[in-house]
């Protein structure tokens, strides 16, 4: 189980069996399970959890992706992709606007509480940076258009996209393909992996273009300790 | 010009109904893959360069808007 310490609240997440056994104390508790674990599903529902989202685990052979990328019209006028040394306020602003309906960060039932989602994004970024993720950005001139954060990149190894986002709007949407294609070009690992929400068709299609295979699915169930009353984010 | 542009779009992305909306971008019909394919196809077919400043929703939201942009970038005949 892991705990994400946001500014105003905590989010605890772990496999359903462990979460149900340990009953962690956190304002939001997320239990992960597989769709066919009907036993866990019943226990989760009895404990007050509700379905939150389904994530598809994908893997890409990077050498294969690079061959596909060589055939794609990836280049976009003036968009460059390079590694960044810091996660800046500009990048954080883009992340907050990009994840408008992402259930990893929007833990309340509706999507209106953007300030809470921003706290979760900030905590997730801090955790990524603490684990030494690489930050790869697409920019046009000085304007950052999007970033991917990659964990665990090593020669011949297995790396994970832990956070990826582009600016809302057409320029950001256009930057997605060069961003991810450029990131693939910078990676040393043999395999790229990630978890993508089943509702995120754009990301699924983008990764499919690189040869992604779906290797599994993970369902998230959530328990909101405050019930229907959202936690109060600090001003 | 509009018909020619539509023909190029349909050839490039046959799975998209380009006439279904006047908000192809705003409605999320054109994703990243479709956008880059369309830009490449229009560039090749009409011998134009689509500069970054032209990458705005108004130019890509409809077949008509794309045709106007292409014609403008081709310059006077």
C-alpha cells in the first residue's frame, strides 16, 4: 500500500485484499482489483467502496516503436523534444489543465473540484521526482507544450510512463505525437510500459500507433471518508 | 478546392466523417494521429508549408476552414 500526502488530505492506495484487511486511515482510499475478482468486488461494495475507473496496462517494445515512428509523419513545425532538468510551475499549470477528467487526480464523484485535483497532481509529481523520473518535454520556442515523466529507464530495461500530458487545445494535441515519439527516441530501455484509463481513447490510440499491447487491466474502487462532502482543500 | 481537400482528408483518414461536424477539433474528432497525418497529407498534396501559427482551432474545425487555409497558403495563382 502507498500513501500520497496531499496538502489537505491523504490518499491511500493498494490491492483490494490488503486495503480491506488493513483499513487504512486516509480521506480517500483506493483499492485496486481485477474485473473477475467477484469476491473482492462484493467485499469492496460491502465496505462502502464504489467503482472509480479502469486502467489498461500497456507495453511497447521500444525498438519496434522506433521502426513505426520512422514511417510516421511525426515532425511538426518548430516543435522540439528534449529532456528537462526541472519540473517547472509552467509544467504544473499545464498538467492541471490537461487532467480535467482524469480519475487518478479527480477523486470526488464530479469534476468540479479542480483545487483538490491540483493537490493530488502536485503530490504525484513530488513523488515522481523523488523517485528520480526523467522529464521529457515538447516545446515550441520557449513554450512548453507537454511532458512525459519516465521512471526506471536503463539500457535493456523496463521503463514506465508515470505521467504524461499536453496543453489543452490544438497545439497541445498536435504536440502529443512528436512528444511521445521523441521520448521513445531518448529512452534506453527495451520496454516501455504505462497505465492508461479505459476512457482515454486519445492516449490509447496514440500508444496503439507505437505498437502497444494491452497486458492487463486494473479496476480502481474508491472510498471517500467524507462521504458526499468533499474534503476542504486549503486556500 | 473544398472538394479536393475533402478528398485528401478522406483518403488519409477514411475512418473519420469529416462532414459530420463543424467542430472537428472542439468535438475531439481529430486526435493527435489524425492531425499530424492530415497536415502531412495537405502539405504533400498542395505543396504548402503549414506554419505553427496556422495551427489554430479555427483553421481545422471544418473542411471549409481547412480549404480556406490551404488556399491562403498556396498564395495567388
